């Protein structure tokens, strides 16, 4: 049987509504300021008995105007002294314990997920980024390099004497619960850190330019060393493909949580070299939310291909050079060596393209001239003829759960519009799983860079 709660249902809802603000205050180191405002709001709603004799919230006695004034003065005194914890009664201690206990799992969930995920995976990296230390601030570097100046400033400002007086408020008798003493000491430590930060900022503002330049150089040094440490974790085609295999689940989950917690819908477009497609540029589109007619953002966009897809494709080309794409290609499987082998005499350079790609036209292939060199890519066969390239079965990617309304289009790729005139254009639907990676390797990636969109768009650009 669970122990009785110390708060009412109304108070519990009030506290839950402020969890987000507490986590933000923790991240920025402003817990003292957070609890000052919280205490004021709490005790105005639910006053409790204090040294001034104000009736408690459980007494059922309404406060007189004089008692309300006493309470307001006491709250103002706590705010000015920045000592919200020590003079308060049990409710203040319970509030602090409640916030610690009810946010502990939220703070640790990222660490737990990172430990369970494969090292180097996308999921692990997402969580680990939240647990890594930020770069120090200039004032923190100043405290480290000039501690004697900071300590002298604290003494001149009277904070050391104030700290000694504050310790007298903490009861150390046998009747005081150990947890209460621990909470009070922790609050005192937070108050000292806030005071130290305030004094350090004041001293730093009065320092000479030479000292400030020294601090900037130290900060840049820390950033450079941190960056060099990150660069040691070299990205490989294998690790990139493992992370890309996790991409759909992660983005799906993000859109689902966004919809559940905010009611919002979203649209995400990502792209880059695809290792199991020979380093070819690929892009994936994720969206959540449907119109009353059941349409996605992509379907209702008046010019999706021209305004969005092609522009993003061109952006990818500018982001990744040909050498960068080639470097991200996975080695070809041994069983495809015979299929993909071609002598240098059989290869030709890809024709030049206009700046903007044009859609492929379906027309019969012209007759080859006897002097023409064999095309770099084997001609695509009609569905009724035997294909020279083994094609995977026609398939589609099923949608996510109806609740999340996350929509994924079946992966399609058209015959490259930049292909020689002797080739016919044929739209092929393929299974995007790793078991059909051989389909992508059947293209001559040394001549063409296929840019594919999992939302029915395909373009091909010369290198």
C-alpha cells in the first residue's frame, strides 16, 4: 500500500505544470531563482504556519489582513535574502524533494538509452549529445585562472561572512531528519555558487583588455581540443549505413511524440551519400498529419518537384563533392563482380547537363550507330522482356501506426534523365531494404549519380 501523499490533487497538478521550468532552471544553473518565485506563488495559494504565527493551510482558519501582510513581508524578506529554503517550513522541503524525485528519471533516461544502444549508432549519438559537457563560459575560465581575485571579491562583498551566518540556521539536533539537513546544505551550496558567479562577472567586467584576450584564447583552445577529439571518431561507410538504417524509426518516433505532446504536425527532409547505393545522393521525406481529405503536405504542395524536391537535390549536390560521395560507398559484393565488371574501353564520360535537370521522356530508343560506344549503363528492359539486371519484387513501405499519422512514400527511381539517348526511361519500384542493395550496385555509379527521393521523385546528375 502506497504511503499517503503530502499534497492535494490540486497541488500535485500545480507542481506538474512547472516541471519543464524546473528542468530548464537546472540546465542553466538558476535553481535558486526558480525556487524563490515558486515559493512566493505556492505560499500565496496555500499559506502554512510560520514563526509569525500565521495559521496553517490545514487549520481551516482564514487569514486576517494583518496576517496576510505578515506573510507577504516574510516572502519578500526571503526573496531579498535569496534564502528561500531555510526559513520555510515542511512544505518548502517537500516541494524540493518532489521536484528532485519526479525529474530524476527524465534526467537519466538519455543516459540509459545511450548505454543500451550500440556504440557509434545514431540513437546512441543522439542521447550522448545531451550528456556531454558544454563549453565553459568566459566567467568560468576567469574563476579557474584567477581564483585569488574571485575569493578576494567575495570577502569584500561580505559573502563569506553571510555564509557563516547562514549555517547557523541549519539545525543539527537529533530530531532533524537527515534528509532535511542534506537538502538545506545543498541549497546553501547552490546559493554560494550563485554568489560566486555574480561576483566573478562583476570583476570580469572591470578587467583590462589583456586579461579578456587571454580568456578568449583559452576558450578557443578548449574548443579546438574538443573538436580534435570529435574528429578522431572517423565516420565510415559501414557506421553511416548502420545509422541510416535507424533513421526511419527515430524520425517516426519524433513525429509521433510531437503529435501526442503538442498536437503539432511536422515535415522532415534529409539527404546525403548513401553507402549501400554506391555513395549516390539520396533523400528521404518524413511527414505527419493529414488534411480532412487525407492528403499530406507533399500532396497539397502546388509545386513540390520544382519548388522543394529539385531545389533540395541541387543543395545536396553542392554540399557533397564527388570525391566525398565516392568515399562513402560500401565495397561491392563479390557475387556482383561479373555483372558489374566492364573494361575501360567500354566506358564513356557522362554527357554534360544543363544547370537544371529535366524530367525523362518516354520514347523509343533510337537505333545505334555502328560507331557508337556501348552505353555505360545497360539498357532497361520492358516488363515483358527478360531483364539484364535482376530487379527485386515490387513492394511498398507500409505506413506507421494510424495514431502517429506518419506517412512514407514507396521508394521509386526513374531511369536517369541524363542517360544516353539510346536508353529508354522506365520507372522501377524497389524494396529499400539492405537485401536488395544489389539493385543499386547494378548501376555504373562511376558515371552517374542517382539522386532519389523516397517520395516518388527521381533525378540523375552528371558528376
